[in-house]
C-alpha cells in the first residue's frame, strides 16, 4: 500500500494515549479529521488504534493537527528494534 506507515504496538498505544489526553471520543477525532480532508471513518480509526490497520501518512498529519502535538508524540517509546 502506498503512503502507509506499518504499525507496531507502541504507535497504537500512543494514539490511544493522545486521544485520552485530548478528552475526545473516536467519533469526535474522526469528525475533526474529516474536516481536515481525511475520509477515515470511526470503525477504520478504531482498527488503527487496535493495531489491526495501518495508518496513512496523511491521516497521521491530520491527527497531528487534531491533537496539536509534535510528531514525536506519536513515536514516543518506540525502539529501533521493535
């Protein structure tokens, strides 16, 4: 798949943490992403948080804007060998 980031456990953990820190539901996160041009729906986002679906780079950019965090937050704790 083009423009996709292959996920590992820490990325999905970080996505859940960022959403919890923001106080947003998955539906509200997806609604904000949709306003930014992402066609992602809530079931697809749930699979990303569960690590069952890869994430598009463009969706990661939208999430960065939704959460208003540095991109490093998505990769916190990820080791090169993970």
